[in-house]
């Protein structure tokens, strides 16, 4: 029997995280266009949540309706009921915030205008634009015996109209908003605009010939996108896995509808007729006065005058070259001298790209091996890998084709890498490869030398500029040997390999973290644990941290998103605090810290403390031993725990309370202004003997 006194449901916790994203949009101290972006991020987050998490629960409810969540005791249907209830409240809040943001932008000349709000000159322009640029690509359809119900694409916008024939018979008509059209129509000589779907909605009465429109609205459906790529049906070794993934991606387009969004309330008869074509229940219908697709925002920003967007946005941030790296010297030579660490987005990714290009041109480099989960749409990293292959290096790429919603992008990159001469493999069946590791092997005077890079985030230059992540580069021979063993094991599908220094999930991270927590438990109230991750959902890890709290260990958690552990519950988690930071950059780095002083053990990792990361993915955690980098990681943790500008504290009831302090401390601003690693590092510490003893006690653990 699970104890639910100090745990909460994963999905409800995620919705509370997204609420904190929306509250950033509500903050009047932020520049108005940044507030608009946060509304857009909130909306895209919620869309993906319905596609993936609600989709998964929908499937489980059909197959195993009595299965209960081990953090709340709720069945899938009870969880879905809570999701729909909480979402309705979030939509109401979103409408309020979006209205506030629009009024703030209108005061500065940027207006999202309905057709009824256009001036005569603007209306004439809009009519001409509709007639010349939109009408030729529209495909309105009356649904009758000769015209079957159209397929409604996931999150595509449609105009639905209740129409009446000359015989007074009601029918439904649907007009897709073509994806080829611009999302907004900028009005002449101003920064005002009308969204394309609103323009089509206005002219809908003219689209249906002899039918008379009675009522129209904009709508979108959200479909289940939780496609399982590893299946018992995929047994034929002769079938190309890449083709298998392509086939399953097509299946995603026709999965069940989980949500129907309407841009305004509709009459009972219209609602009744619409639901004949869209099979959802009442609680799955949401009326939302804000745009049903907020992704128009980022295209809009490119169309506004540069001076205006600059004035209404964050001050520009240019990632800097790391303070402890010399631009004029070889990256390889500098890493051979000592470990180096990049801290994104405050550092630029250029040193790592330069390292890859140096490896391609270095005659002593024999191979480059890398794991890839997500890539930028225009990737300098891929170009560097192709360059290395073309220079005759062995380039091995472990490409994860199943990275959610990046599958097609990764398929295209894998084909390009193969064409350039790289060896591409696709990871383990049933285990996504989420690790971030790159190994450069050099041969010098008959001996091998390794440069290993291990990160907390993806090899994606776009997200490197928006996410906080760490990238450690080391010439440590033992870590290099482990990295060599890792790639050798991945090539033969071996998840049971053993490693001396690296922790490798699914078999290595969880067990070692438990051992390190036990070490702190043995210290009682002298014990200390500080963990920074994106999410905590693993029930065993939650219970172990609660055990540490009961022993008097001070547990400080920095968890951006989902946290199924409730702090401050007397007798269970009273010594645990949970801080969440939602700011300009997405907090993404993972740091594990156990103890203080000379016995402190520090790791960076690709893994959150989630069941999927610890048990169903290939993840890596790497020990950090360089004194300067250890000091820097401690500085990151302390600064974030002291944040009083963007931090909230999780309360025992699952709500979050915003921290306030004078003067406010914004940790991300501090990092943007502070050298990294900080100067005046302490003398070296020797944590490896302790770690080796722990691992020996866990003999056989990878």
C-alpha cells in the first residue's frame, strides 16, 4: 500500500508548472512582447501535454481502467477528469492575461484587430487581400451525401459554419485555414494586424453558394499523439527501422480526438450539429477567446519594425566566449591541460563546434562518436561531423529517431549523415537514448588519448541559446575509457555494461544515487543533499528522499517542472524544500550534489529523477572533480536557492508561493554577469576514493 501523504499526481503537478509559465506572462514588469511569448509558450506546452500525457492516459483508460497512479491512487479516468477541470480554470486565466497583454501592446501601437475594429482604409485593404491572396487557396466544403466528413488535422485551424439550404435544412460546412497562408495580415502603414483565421471567419458567409450561413466559429481539435515506436509487431530484422518510424508517424495523424477548442461559445443547435462530426464529450470542449494557435507570435515578431520589437523585448543577450578559454589556442590542447565547462546560454556553443572541427582536421584523431537526441534545423554540429567523415575519420552517430515531435527532423539528419560517410545507429529497442556524450579518440605514439564531452542538454545550437545547460569537456583517461566502453556497448545493444566512473542508466544511476543518499542518511542532521533537475516522479526516489528527511538530512531540491514529492509534511518531508525557477531561459541543467566539503560528490547528468529517465532510457551522469568547476556548480546551486525574483517555493498542498526579496535576486541575471567558472577556486578535493568505495559496494552496477 503506497503512502500518498507526501506525494502528488504527476499530471496535476505539470499543470501547476504551466500555470507558473502563465504567471510570467501576467508580470507587468516584463517587456510586453516577452509577456506575449510566455502566453504562446503556455499554449504550446498545453497542446503538447494533451497530445502526449492525456493521450497516454486515454490509452491506459481503455486498456487498464483500474490501474492506479502510485503517487495519488487515482485511476486514469479520475486523472483525466482532474486534467479537464484544471485546464478549464487555466483557460479562463489565460484569457485574462492575454487581454492584459493585448491592451499593453495596443498602447504601444501593436494591435490584434478583429474585422469590426478596422478603419475604412484597413477594411478595404483586408478585403482586397482576402480576394487576391486567400480566396484562391480556400477549400470550403458542405458535408452531405456526396461530400464526406473531412479529416480534421491535429491543431489545424478550421472555420465551421452552420448553414441552411433553400429548403430550410441545416447542414455543416467546414473551411480549413490553409497552412500555406501567413498567420497574420499586417495592415498598411502600422503595426496593427488581423489574424488570417479572423479574416476568413468574417468572409465565411460568402463561401457557401446557395447555402445561407446561420452561425460560424473557429475551431481546432487536439489528437492523441502518443505513438509507441517499439512494438512487438516490429520483429522483422530486415525492415529498415527508419521506415518503421516513418510509417508510425503517419498513424499519429489519425489518432483519437482528446480536445475540441472553439473561439467563442456557440448555440445549442450549432454545438449539437458540430459534435456529430467531432466525437468528444462535453468536458472535452473548451471555449477560448484567445487565439487557438498562439504560434503566430514568433512570425509576427519578424514583421514588426526592429526598433519597436527591441524596445518591447528583453535587452539583447549575446552568449560570451568562456573566460577560461583562449580564443587563439587549440581547444584540444586546452582540454588536455584541464577540464573545461560551458554554461549555456551564458556561454556560446562555439568552443564545442571548434573542438569538433579541430578533431576533423587533426591527423592524430581516429574517431568521433556522439549521441544525438535533438538538433537545430540548421546544425553546425552536423556539418562538423560530416566534415570529419569526409576527412577520413570514423564518425559514429547514435541517433535517437524517437525524440518526440523531432522524429522527422532526425530522420532527415540521419540520411544526410549517412550520405557523408558517418555510421548511424538508432539506439536500443524499448529504451530511448537520451544521453549527451561525445568521444574524440586520438592516437599519439601508439597510445590512445581521449577527449570526452558530456552534457545536460541537446546538441542543438538554437536551444543552447535559450536553455540553461552544462557541457563538460575532459581528457580524463578513465572517463574516456568509460565512454569508449559505452559506445562499444551501444553498438551491440548491451545495456548491462560496467563502468568505473560514469553512471549509465537504466542500470547505473538509480542505484548509485540511492547509495549516496544512504551515505547522507548515516550522517543524520549533518547530511546534505542538493539536486537540480527538471522533474521528480520516480516513486522509489521520492521515498528515499523522504527517508533522508526523516533522518534529519537537509534536502534542497531545485525542480523546474513536475515534482510529485510534497515538501514540509511533518514526519515525512519536513526537512525538504523545493524551489522552482521560471524565467527568461528554460532551466534545463541537472546537477546532483551530496555532502559538503572534501567528501562532497558532484555529478552533472542528462537524467531527471523520473521513472522514464532512470528505468527506461539510456542516460549518463558524470562525476565532476576539477576544483574550479566544482566551485562553479556549488555557486549555481547556492545562487538559485537564493533567487527571489523568479523562484517559487512548493507548498505542502501542491501550490506554489512566489518568493520575494529586497533587493530581488534574479539568478539568471547574476549568471549572465558572472565569470564561469568563478575565480579563486579552492584547493583540489579528493572525492573519488569515497565514490570508488560506494561503487565497489554496488559491484556489477554500471
